[in-house]
C-alpha cells in the first residue's frame, strides 16, 4: 500500500475539508520542528510530507486533480477483472494456436498458446479497461 496525501494525514478520499484540516493541524503541531521535543530527521521528513499533502488537499481544484491521479494509479495496480475463466472456456483456433474470448465491450481478447503462463494469466482488452483472468 503506497502512501497517499490522504494516508499521510490519516484521512481518506471521502474525508471532508474540515476533517482533513483538523488532522493537518494536529499533525503539523506534533511534527513541527520548533514544537517537537525530540526533533529527528524522520520527524522533519514527516513534517514536509504533511505540508505537501495539505497544500494539495486544501484547494478543491488541486484535490480534484489529485483524486483523478489516484484513481488512475489504482486502476493500474488493481485491474478490473471482467471474468475469470479456464483455458477450456476459451475458443481455440488450431491453425494459429490462438485462444479467443469475447469482451463485454464488443472487442475480443486473444492470446497465443505459448504466451499463456501458469498459474494465471492476466490478459488486457485492447479496447477497454477490463482484463480477462485466465486460469492456466
Ligand atoms: Zn474490452
């Protein structure tokens, strides 16, 4: 799980402005180099991160933009699985050694027999954001 501006402030992307502001104020106080009883390198870094997060999340415009970036990152790390199938569920072209499976977008997943690596193969659709998970 990567750190986001939200997780740094101990909030979520559903948190209200007031909640985020309150958390920021608490953390900024805790990690402020002038206030901290023992100020070490880690705390100073944390203070920088807290301020970076706040500077993005405090403005509705930059927060929206950041939310969009997060969504994009999430879609890469958590693929949308259209269906989980076994090799025998796929259509097979014996002459070309290619397996086929229809995607819900109207496109067709296709993969060469030699590319299928066990135990699972995640095949991306060329035309939409869905993936087919093939149990090999
Ligand atoms: Zn598709």
